[in-house]
């Protein structure tokens, strides 16, 4: 149980959760580009490209981001 608590506190795994009109990303590395129809960011060794309409950062923290809008595509590119 102690190990589970340590893992929760030291959570560094990249996670991406897709909902109908939003994407929640945890432990991303860097935002590469930010436009209202395209957002690119780094997550671990992958580049994530999100396209859509009226994309807005609803939440922006050091390691967490929430993107809201009309989502059209999501690409995961390996570096």
C-alpha cells in the first residue's frame, strides 16, 4: 500500500483522456504551438497534435492541461 501511495504522489506517467468536447492531458513536457484550430505539444517521447475548431486552454498548470472545443483529430507522432 505504501508503494501505491508513493507512485500516486510521484506520478510522472504521461496520460491523455479524451472526452466528447475536451482533452485532459497530464504530465506533458512542453507546448509547441497553440492556435485556435491546432495545438501541438510534447508528452514524453511523443508529439501530440490536436486539430479542431475553437480550441481553448481551459486549464493550464505546470504538468496538466485541459483543452476544450470541437475536436476533429488527434495524432500521436513518435520522435
